[in-house]
């Protein structure tokens, strides 16, 4: 059986990144943290064409990929590209 810990998309940034990258080497966690900070600064409160917030979208994508245990580079890319 696999235990899945849900990572709430509205968690504080540091807590969210820590939960998402808990199984990764520290360097990967740092990379994801930098990508999340960039996304927050870049996207802010803007909405995508469907009307959802960009940060909500990129965190959702990263959360799905994190549950698949992809590496830090893939998580960082999902935060940067949405």
C-alpha cells in the first residue's frame, strides 16, 4: 500500500515546497524552491485564459508531477512553464 500525503496548493510557499520535495536530494529541493519563488514573482495574482489563477495552475501541475515522483528539474520546469 502507498501512503499519499496531500499537499494543499494554498500552503505557505516554504511549507509547500518542503512537502513536495521531501523525498528528493536537498539540491533538487532548492531548485524547486527557486522556481516556485520565480513563479510567484512572475505570475502574481494573474489569471490564465480559462480564468484560473496561474499560481494555482502551476502548483496543481507540480503537485500531480510530484505524486508521480518526477525529479526536481521536471518539477521546476512545471512551475516555470505552467
